[in-house]
C-alpha cells in the first residue's frame, strides 16, 4: 500500500493526512472489542492520527482510544476536544486532566475547543497555553470555527498558536472552500475534516459510484481521495469495522484525474458564495 501523505502543523510536526475518528464509539460495552480492534488496525496501516473528544459517549470514546493505543502511545498523534462549557481558564485544565486519565496517557498531541461557547476565547487560550507549558498538550486548536471566529482568535494574545481547525467537510459540504479553507491554507493552519463521507449518505450518488467503478474502488475511497487532494486537509473517517478501515486506508492509492475531479464538481458543486459554517 502507498504511504499515507502527511500534513505539516504550524509547530513543524508532520501528521498523517488520513486519520481515525471515534465519534459514536464507547456507547455500548458489547461493541468495545471491535471498536478497539478497528482503531488498532488503522494504526497498523499508518493512520496514526487518532481523534476523540470528551463529548463522545461522555468520555467513553476516550476510554476506547486509550485501550487502542495501550503499549504504542509513541506511535500515535492523539487529539481530543473540550466541551465549550468546560473551556474557562481553569476549566480547560481540569477537563484535560480528566481526558488524560481516561486515555491513560500523560499528554495529548493536540487539544481542541469543540465549538464556541460562553467563555471568552482569551480565557480558553490562556488555559491551553498553560497546558502546553506544563507539557500536558503539544499544541492546541479549535473546531467548528468559521472565518470570522478564526480572525477573532488570531487577534488574541497567543491566538496565532492555533494549530488546526476541525470542521465538517466532505463532497456534499463544500462551503468552507469559498473562504475558510483558502484563508487557513494561506496561514498554514490545517483543516481537519470530520464526517468526510457524510456518515455514508453521499455514497449512493450515481456519479460517485460511476467514478469509483472506473478506479475499481469504493465510493468512500473516492470521497476520501477527493479530500486528500486538498493541501492542508486531514480527513478523519470513523469506522468500527476493521475491513472498512483497511478500505479507507487504501484511498491514498487513488490519483483522481482532472476530468474526474471536474465530474465531482458537477455532481457536488463547489460554493459560489459565502455559506454559514455547517455542523452536525
């Protein structure tokens, strides 16, 4: 299998452009073994960026992630996210400690504010910076921030230390291409694309199916390959099926032609005007 391409973070660390999501994991004890197995398989295949959050199953997904990385923490670029209501200066520090305990590790590589809440961004950034100085996180970033949010953030003291913005981005949700994506690309701030196959809803699109057949690939692989064509974009598909994880990893082998990219534009038109940032 081809090597997974990488994306450079502002702090100079190189991470896989194709990682592992954990949304909806940790919700049922009976599913835990296959969820852990799926994550381990992804790590084996080089998808060593693992994304989770305290919100997912109220910490349950972090526990699944902790099991998956046991004995191989050094291989993994570990990402988690803090609830906005926990994102005061002290609150973010306390929330991080709880996440670290569930993950059974002493540090996160990247810690994100899950979305904007009532706490001033300056407080959250101050908490993130304290965690970074203490070695509990390697870097911090945000999630679900639109362009105006990012502009406001970068005006704050230490705001330019933002290392990533995780947003909804896939073939059917291309609004960020109008302004947010190019703005982040110009500043070297990676975009982490969550729900990169729209939770499976786009996979029945006839044009996507046609292109996939031409490459002897799956529609999901084509949808992921589309994102991997974008500079500075990290896709984090979630799957609790080891075989599906292997299929996702194989998306790096696809090299979509300009003609097929044009066909995808026809089937999933890029934005012609500003759209509010979408979330699910």
